[in-house]
């Protein structure tokens, strides 16, 4: 990171677009149709494609931004946002030191990373029932703790 008068500055140099954005957009359209017709989700790993920063900016501009924006905090931050096209999600995963480690586009009703695992839901149901029982007990005995 560069510094100017003691301030940290993040400098990004945009490389020219190569045409990859349109190719990726066509692929996304095919997968979105498959999601609509067959319920089949798909991921496109942008970090594995030869996309320039200009290509990514062009794709982001083409897809736009939708109504949902999610930030997860688990072993680094993950930023997930819905594009202007329902079912197309842009997902970025960062390391604990804020380095981009993965960037993908997920075509799904809801991104896989946000879904609660069945085991976690089961534990949560048990914990909530225990809390309700404890609360009921404290009301029954007049105990405020």
C-alpha cells in the first residue's frame, strides 16, 4: 500500500478489457436458464479465468447490483451481493489480512455459503428449546435470573 503524507492509499491500476466479460456473461445466461428450468446451480471461478481488471469492471457494470448485500465474518471476510439479475451472486472471499483469495459468481437461488448446515440448525433448535424451558422455569418460580 502506498503512503502520502503518512496516509495509507490503496492504488488500483485498471488493465484494459479483453472481451472476456461478454464471454462470461453468455455463460452466466446459460447457467441462469438452467437454474430457472431445472433448479441446477453453478459457480464460475473468476480467479481461475484470464480476466483483466478491466474485464471484471465491465462484467460488474453489465450485471449491476441488486437488492441483497451480505458480509460474512468467518476466517476472514466474505462479501456476497446479488446482481441486478436474480439468481446471479457475486462472491468475494478475503483472508484475515484482507487479501482477496477467491472471487466467484454463483448462479443459485441463494449462495451455498449462506445456507445453514442441517447439523447447525438442529443444534440451534435444541438450544432455543432449552432457552424457552429455562425462561418458562424462571417465570414459574418468579426468579428473574
